[in-house]
C-alpha cells in the first residue's frame, strides 16, 4: 500500500502502476548466435602465453562448466584462434622442411653428394642457432618468425656453398688439410663478411620498422638477420672442418683429388658426358651448355659494353614499369570468414535492427558456401581477428556479423553477397568485407576535411562523398558529420518559469526523474539484490503529447521523489500543492541534431569513407577520386588529407625509409673497407640499384600489385643480389693478371666462380618455392620479388661485373700510360 492525501488514505501499487521483473530497457546490445539470443564471452590471453597449451586448459574448464548447465541451454564455441594458429604454423613448418629438402636437392645436383651433405648440415645447425637466439631475445614462434626462417633458407647456405667449394679446390690442388682450411678462410673471410653485413643491413629497415606495421612484419627481418649471422659463423668455423673430415673419411674423394692434382684450374668443360654417377659424385656437368656459356663470357670480356648493355636490359625494363604499378598495402587474408557491418538509419531502434539482421541471416544461409552467421547488435563483435577495428558501442542502429564459411573466402563470393544484401536492405548500409592483413583501418578509402565550421564541413563533405559514390566499384560511402539523430528540444519560457518559482535546472532534474526513472528501493531475491526503478511506461515515454503533459513539482517542502500524480500526468494535490504542466512553461519539439562532432588532432573534421568491391585496389579508386576533386576549391582555413589504406601505407613506407640514409652509409663503408676501392664499391652499388629494377620486373611479370610485401621483398633483394657480385669482384681483384685488365684471366676467374654462383642462385630461388606453393596473395609477391630478382642478379654477377671491371681497369691502365710518358718542358 502507498500512503497519500492526508496520510489516512492508502492505495495499492498495482492499482496505479505495472510491476514486473525484466531487464534494462532499451537493450544496449544483443547477440544472436545462429539466429538465437545468447550471451557471448570473448577471452584474450597474454601475448607471452602459448595458445595451444592455454586452449587445452580452457577446453577442459568449458567441458566441466557445460556439464553443469540445464538441458535447454548449450555452450557453443564460435571461434577458436588456436585452430588457425596451429594450422598456419604446421603449414609453415612443412614449408620449412620442404624448402630445406629442395635446397639440399639443388645442391646435390649442382655440387655432388659430398658438398650437399656438408652444405645441408649448415641448414639445421643455423636453424638451431636461430631458435636459440629467439629464446634469448624472447621472440615467439609465430607466423612471421617462422616465415623469416623460410625466407632465410636459400640465403643462409650461400656462405657455406662458397666455403665448401673453396676448401675442395684447395684440397684438389694438393694442399694439406690445415693449410686448405687456413687459406680458404683467409681468402673468403673478407668477401663473406662483407656480403653478410650488406645483406644484414638490407634487412635492417624491416627489422627496425616502427609502428603497427613493424609489429606485424618486423620479426621477419630479425630472423633473417639472425640466420645470416649464424650461417657466417658456421661457414668460417664448422663448415671447412666438416669438409676436410668428410674428404679424409672418403677414399674415393682422395683418389679423385690426386688425379686432378696438376690440372689447370681453368679447365671447366670435359669431353665426356655426365652420367648419373658423376652427377651424384661431382655435380651436374653439361659440356654443350658449358661451351656456349664459355663462348658468351669470352664475347663479353672482348666487348664489355655489350655485356653491360645486355645485363642492364632487364633492370631498365623493370624501372620503366614503375609509373604504371598498382599500389596496395596488404592483400586480403586467406580465411574462411567474412565480416559484415550493418548501419541502419540513425533513428532506428535496436528492435528494428534485430528484425533486419534476422532477414539478412536468412538470406545469407541460402548460400551453400555459408556455414553459419552470428550477429552482434549495438556494438562490435568480440574481436575474432587481430586487426578488426572496434570502438562501436551503445549504437542501436549498428550491427556486426561473423560469417563462417565452409571454405576460404573469395572475391566472387564477397561481391555476390554484397549485391544481395544491397538489394535486401536498400535503406541501410550492409558492408561485406573480407578479413585483411596488416595494420587496421576503418575504410579502404578515406579522406579528412578539417576546418572550424561544422556546417561548412558538412557541405564540403557531402560534395566529396557524392563524387566518391559516383565512381565505379564503390559500394558504399559515409561521412562522420552526415549522421543526424532526433533530439527532444525543450524551449523554456524563462519568465513564466520564474513566476512559478522554477528554473532550467529544476525542470531538467524533474524530467530526468520522470522519464528515465529513479530508484525506489530494492528487493532481495535469493542472494541477489534487485533495484526497483520507477518511471513512465514505454508507451508514455515514446509519446510526444504525453511528454508535454508531464506535471512539474512546484516549489515547496522537499519530497523524496515524484508522486503518483506526477508520474501519471494527473493534476492531483498529493501534498496540498497544484502541479504545473510542462506545456505551460515550455515547448517540446522533436528536431534533428548532429549525432556527434568529430575531431582529428584537435581540429573539427568530416571524415569521408568509401568501401570498394572485393578485389578492387583502393589506390585505383583513390586515384580516380583525386582527379574528380581537382576542381574543388577549399576555403581558407580548410584542408584535405588522406586516411585509410593510403595513410597506413605512407606511414609504413616512411618508417621503412627512415633508416635508409644511415644504412646506406654503413653499406658503403663496408664495401669500401672490404674491396679497398671506391670504384669497385661503386660497381656493387650499381648492382644493388639494378637489382631493384629486377625485383620490379619480376613483380610486373607475374601481375602482382606493388604492395608492402613486394616492397620489403625488393628491399631485402638488394642485400641478397649483391652477394655473388661481391664474391666475383673480390676474386677478380685478387688475380694479378685480371687486375691488370687481362681478358683471358678475367674470363678464367668468371668461369671458375660460375658453379658456386649458379648454385647459390638456384638454392636461393628454390628456397622460395614453398611460399609460392602456399598460394594466396600474401607471401607469393614477396617470394617472386626476391627469387626473380636473384635470378636476374646472376646475369649481373657473371656479365655486368666482369665487363665493368675490364672497362675500369682499362681506364686505369690508360691513365698510368699517360703518367709514364716523358713530359716535354719548353725552355
């Protein structure tokens, strides 16, 4: 009973109010799992925790919890990251093993089984050392760190190949084991150290890359650097000793060395054809191919300008393709999931949104490729992928879906679903997107208009948005200042209010208590205390006329809350005072208001976002939009900047090149100190620049866009591509006859270096085959950039370097001859 009137009258609560137990209304968020209401829990673990072990413990706990649930409640696991991580790591480890076997096979064919065994030993030894260093530096074993090892596979044995080849050459010349090891190390220490340092420096920008992109791919560079450093250590210590031990343990090899003792080093082509046995023992030998190759080297050293032109032809073609390269940041992920973002009209209630998402789910489930659809209304879904953008909450018109597919997502399926959802809900925005790699961004195409006036920002933003929406392959657009929501506007007649003893603050407080309600105590249910909230019914609160008829409490003795008469809109005199209708002192209207005013770096901003068809490069659309905006003049104080994928790509490239200056100086210093000549160092730099063109040529040839992965592949290629050129150039400069410009000596040195140059080239290229076979669009562009560039760099090492070296020495000889001529001094 409730006391009222003169405190002798009572009324029951259920006579004037509806009492019910329920949830907070309106709901701020709803989860619809497989079309049914559910409670979802997202669990995140610490980065240092092994997810496979943690997942096993979690599965056990969940099984125990599920056993305690009632029969009509079930527990479903919507997403388990451990499954994806395990599959990806298993695939990468398989690629690692496959790459090692392929590298061993190439070495076996090129150099014979003895060299292959020694060089093959360098692979597990180097990898074990890298794993040890990873433990020291707390680098976890994840997708990027394992990929770094895969990339390093073909590169890290280059030093071992050159060292084994040199040790066996010394042994064939009759040198004792100790002298063979000593001379090999003395001969190769500087070139191998120089080539390793330059390669390490080439991967250093990737390892030092700042920001979110560095967190994503930086481990690739770190692991490549660790692998190369470990390989150099082994090549200068363990590998030569193993080569000598194997030769001493193999009588056949001793006899072979004795037979070959005294043979001239330049004899490279034998009259007998290669057999399987000879390939197995000594490596492949193709006399006819060798004769043709020897003839081409001879022609090049006789006509060095022709050799330079032929070697630089492909890099020049690559550089010519730069203006037409399509830009991309990171490609879509190879994942059996899609995400959908739904935005209803701003005034839509969460019940309206729920009705629409149920329709969309029914439509999606008609596709045989779709396994299930889970919707999350009012806020973002729990983060089921690492780079999803969150931050949406308490938005009744917003929903996000996790679409589980039976197979990997494709551009065609994404485009089909997008077209169907656009047809299903033309009044809303339903954006179907594949999951993407790399740092997160809200929209692929994004422009920011900054300025002081909100109305002007809105006008210019609408102009830009309309032009963006008119472009081909643009599915949806939106602007941050283009959203309006209905607002209840209360215009108070302050003079009337003052006469009645009211002010704006008092009116606001009483309206809040009446419409939003006040807590009128609590009840105890079992062990839980439930608050009791007193407020108008939903029907009354949603009726503008009913809101206008709300009575206000006039000045008088303090009361604990609104009376029954106040809540019901009546004119009773519960405490002896007359109520004041709201309409007598204020006018209530419903008006559209700006949903929010967004800011960027402290300035007001209107952010224009565009979403493109799956498979369409955002850079292509952005280029078209920039042409459309050339005739727009922005007033003074207003500016236009880019966001989205373009901004993230620019930031990543800026971080990548931020260390280029310092690394260039260090590379130049390394080359000058090792080659003891600025001119010879210049030749290596010419090879480095040309290799960049080779990488671009390979990317263009295979039709990949110039994304961030090809960029870091091309950067790494520079360090890898110059290794063979350094070894060849060092060998030329050590030969006294070649140093004098003797063409025959230059040809001899090049022919002698050809086998290990080709071996290192083939092993490097074959090491990237697993990444190519892995498919998708993420790793193949990187593999193509490095493998294709290294293949072309072989021409630079075997043709460009000797040609340029002869021209350089010929010029030096010319200057020496001029200096030696007697000078006539006039008297």
